[in-house]
């Protein structure tokens, strides 16, 4: 039997205790194959502890990513409005419909066409707050008829905002420059 074990490639990989001599001179062969109940309980406990730490962090990450995604889409819409205003040499207005709800939509409009571009929320757990309309003039600045408008602040937050990163603010300066920030959740 020993010769067969030596020839077996995996025999040296097994955990076993070679024969030991008992105090009365008897040879005992102790072999360990598998895990004890105590070892299994320790591993299950460790997995449970890690899960209680990881699951809430994962949920927070999902919330942050939803807000960041909507933020990026809104920034893209604003940049499109500015470039369309300059390209068409006319004022372009962004209208935000149902602001303050979880089903908002933003739409670009110019005097010649109704709704040249539409962006609806793709994540109903993100709420947008801000003015209902704001306009970029033909130079890409906020305001109309050569007058600079006031700074505009748009706020995106998760419906269950609980931590930093789940609330973002986009400020549009009168010159059309965008300034973004991550804020604490409003109370």
C-alpha cells in the first residue's frame, strides 16, 4: 500500500500525520481529511462579519454611482446647450420639467425648433433641484440679449441620501463655466 502512495502524484499533497508509536508500542495512523466542525464555524463567522461590513459599503457605492452618472449626463446636456447656442448664433434654453421629483427631464430649446435635445432621468432614485429654465446666449454665456445672467446652481441628490458623494452641485457661472462639487446630504 505504501508503494502505491509513493507512486501517486497527489499523495504528498494530502495532509496526514505519519505513523506514530503509542506508548505501549502500537503504531497509530492518524489521518486528517476535511475540516472539523469548529473550523467550519469559524470560517462561516468570518464570512458573516465581512458581509456585514461589505454590503452597506456596496449599497453606498451604488447610490454614489447613480448620482455621478446623472451628474455627468446633465453636464453633457449643459455643454451641448452652450455649443448649440454658439453654433446656431442664437439663444438656447434648458428647461427642467418636474424639478424636485424623481422623474425630471431636461430639454434644450431654441426659438426655431421645439426641443432639439431631450434628456430624461435614467435613474428614478436621483432628484434634480434648480431653476426651471436658464438660457445660454450666442456666445455661450448665461443670459440673453447681451446681458449676463445670474449664476445658476443645480443640485442632484439620491432620494435616500445618507453620505458624502450622494449629493452633487453643478454651478453654472455667468461666463458659462461649470463648477461641480460633492456635498453632504441636506438635512
